[in-house]
C-alpha cells in the first residue's frame, strides 16, 4: 500500500461502508502539476477501459 503512495503519490482511503462518516484518509494523495505521459500512454495501450475513460475526459 505505501509503495504506490511513495512511488506514484496514490492516496489510500479506509472506507467504512457501514458509517461513511467514519471513513479516513490513511495516506493522502500527492498532487502533481505535470502528467506522466509515458504511463498514460502505456495504460491507454494496455487497458481498453482506461482508453475509453481517457477519451471521455479529453472530449469534456
């Protein structure tokens, strides 16, 4: 879990589905100003769902 946070800045939330108010941020996400185009390109080529998602957000 902490590997994704330290390597990519991905945040982790402990979700309490019975009482959402009791959910907590375990590791906050790190904001990035620049996009990692190498990773985005790889994900687009390897994952049809991500390709569709990326197409949708770029059209908006």
